[in-house]
């Protein structure tokens, strides 16, 4: 296990990995970004490729590459290990299903089930109709292989029995969402029977669930689609079909095209338009938008533009606006959905994407095309349909633009529309990234900030260590970890007679890994805070230390005096004359020091 962890760390660059989730900008030798774990307007999230760590100086979250994946993906260490091993091309040792964590176990079950469904589609005589269906829809063998398409046969317990033979319990298979409890008696039966199987993967390609589509010749009363229910690894509102295949192209083009169904996404990928993902026939959710924001700035909706499709696009639009994403709409000249359009003429689909319209412009056209804007009733109707959308626009300049456009199109003075807009209630929406698990931004005391600053300077600019050791006592610093770190620094420096950062990390690692992480975080803090100061400018750095000393010492003296005065009161109550004299002299001495600092 330890070898795999070190191998992964050696192969992966932390900045490249985090860049898949967060837009990083260069800041000296490090990278800076808005923290993905709490709301902030000023970037305080730092990544150090040299130290292979990340830290947010706003909320205090931080760690190594594994800690980041665990935090942002909401997974335990085994799942983070699996995700990063896949990225790094590191083969993990096989394990016994009984020893795996529950989430890892469910992912294993889904992976094996997907391979089973795929093999059935390719080889079983019972899958003949399924193979013909894909052939009739022009789905190529390469696409079937790439997307691991499959088929579930009509039997009631074929998959369940197959997985039990592979060492998994019936309860684990049920927890993966692949079986259903029988209404009568005990036992389980397969959830997916006689259906085309579309594995649903997370952004890393881990199969978290399935969508099963009924074949056209089957019972018309049956649901067209059956999906995996909510499980420990599958949350429908946080999964986008084909994102694992599309994310690199989306990131390159900074645009994601959203279609409704899996067949729409497959058809598009097959003709080379690969920045396409499917929402699964529902309006885009906040979780899905959060995923997309990692990779793009613009979302293009290509839903079926019937009443239901237009409404789904509109709801998705409002969520996208919360995350400050641009929104556009694909208008198809023919065909009820992208798949049908692609089957008739792939070039039309490609052109439609390049000519996508801003959503608001599209919605204006849709609302106004059937209205006689010369009538008062139509003017009122147009305003009632469009103003609620305009008021949701996150930018006042955009609001002004569309108010002016609406006034011009329906012949109503902008003043009256603005008055009506002010009366249009903006719906309450959840705060971006709102979560009960969201870390609280840190409000560190000035003393703690300065304590970290002084120690960080020692590590990054060791020429100032002598001054710090001479003037700063360990007890001056706030926090047990900082005190322990400073004491370790004094011991190391006194013995070594010099300071080497990498040697220092090794020295710390022998004592406490927690101190090593703290030291790296302090270095990252200094690199961020002193990014614009040349390392040769020792005067500026020395000035910072000189200014910090009186504040830190003053705070320590005040706290120490408060403690001594309490001790003195207790000594007086017990009439301990020797202790009273000793404490009084100490208090007088410290008070004199405090007066000197204040003056």
C-alpha cells in the first residue's frame, strides 16, 4: 500500500490533478485559485507543485493530493487511491471483496456487472434483438466498446447469481442497486431485465450506476428507462453521462453541450463532436453544474425543444447562472432530438452547435414569435413571461441590456419595465456551494497570523533564524503545534549549525508527520504572502520581523500577567507570603516590559 501511495505521488503532479477541478492561475512558483470548499471572492487557495501540497488560507482546509481527492469527491481513502492510481497508471494489488470498504465494494460490483452486461450483449443469443437495435441506430462496434454498452437478459436472478459466485453477498449487491427485494418471501431479483444497459460513470470513469432502456418491441406499459436508485456511490443529480469521455475536450474548448438522452450523446461522440454529455432526461441540477464548472465557462443546451424540453433547459439555465456560467441554446432545423438530426445529416448538428444562440435571445424569440406585440394584452403577456427571467440574471449590465431589448421589441418605455421588474420577486436560491459540510472560513487572530508569519519566514528565509531565536521565546507563539515546531527548529538549527529545508523536513518526519505538513503549509503561506518581494530584499523581510516582535511579545506579556495575577490572588487567599513576594516581583518585572513596549 505504502509503495503504491509513493508511486502515485511520484507520477502525478498535484497542480495538474487539481487543475481538473479548479481553475488555477500562476502565483510565483505556486498556483492560486478560488477555494472550491467555501465561498470567497478573493483567491486564498494555494497549490505548491514543489511541496506537492495544497492549502486554503481562508477556511484552513489543506493536505496532499490524496486529501484533495477525498475532500472534493467526498470519498474515503481507498476510493481516492483507486482514482489516483487510475490517473497515474499504477496497478493496485487485488484484494478480497470481504476486506474492501463499502464504497470500494460497490464500485467493484458495478465494474464487474458492467463487464457482465457487455459480454452478454456481444455474445449471448438472448441479446440478438439488442445487437440489431444498436445496428439500426448506427451505433458502431467501437462506440459499443468505448462506452461499455451492454444488455441484461430476461432472467430474474442471472446477474445476482453471477455476482454471488464472484464473492459478493446478496446484501452488497442490493446496496449497489442491482437487485430488488422480493415482495413475498425472502431473497432478491435482478433490477435490470431485458434492457439495453448504459453504464453511468463519474468524472474519473468509475462506474457508479446504470441506466437500462427497454427495447421497442417489449411491453409498452413498462418504463422506458430504469435507473440505479440512490446508493452510496450513485447520486443521479451529480452524474453526467459521458463526462469521463468528454471532460478533456470540454476543458480544451471551454464549452459543454448538454443533451437529454444517452443515445444523443453516443451519436455525437461517434461523429467526433466529443464535448457532449447527457443529463439523463432531467433539468440540469446544481450538482451537475458544479461538475461542469470545473471544466468550462459556457453551457450549451441541446434539449428536445418541446414544452418539457424548453422548461428543463430554463430550469438548468437558472442553476448555471448561479455559478456564473454563460448559457446558449442549440436550435435544430429538423429532427426532434440530436440523435435524429445526426442520423439524417451529421454536418447539420455540427453547424447547429457552432451557431448556438445565447439563451436569453433564444427565449425572447420563442416567447414573442406567437404574440401580436401591438396589443396591450400581448405586451403584458410578454413582460410577464420575460421579466421573471431577466430578474434572475446575475449581472446588472445584462439586466439592462435585456430590459432595453424588451422595451424596444414590445414598444414599452424602459422606465415602466424597470418599475415592473422591481416588483418581480427574485426566487430564493441556495447559496453557491451551500452545504452543511462546507468548512467555515477561518477568522484567525492577529497573533496567530503573526506567529505563523514569523515561523514561515524562518523556513523560507533561514538567514533570519538567528534573529528570531535571539528575540522570540517558544512560549510567545500561539498554538501547541506552532510551539512544538519552533522548539524542533531550535534543536535542529543548534545541532546542524545551518538550515536546509529538505533536510529539515526529513528531521521533522522522524518526529511527527503532522509537524512536516504544518511546516510545508507555513512555507506555502510565505511564498504566497511574499510573492512580490525579491528573496535578496532582506531588509523588507527583517522589517516584517521587527514589526511583529512587539505585537507578539505584548500579547504574551498580557496573557502571562493575567495568569500571574490569578495565581497571586490564590496565594493571598492562602496567605502564602513567599509565593506572594515571588509573584509580585515577577508581575512588576513583566509590567515594566509591557510599559516599554507600549511606549
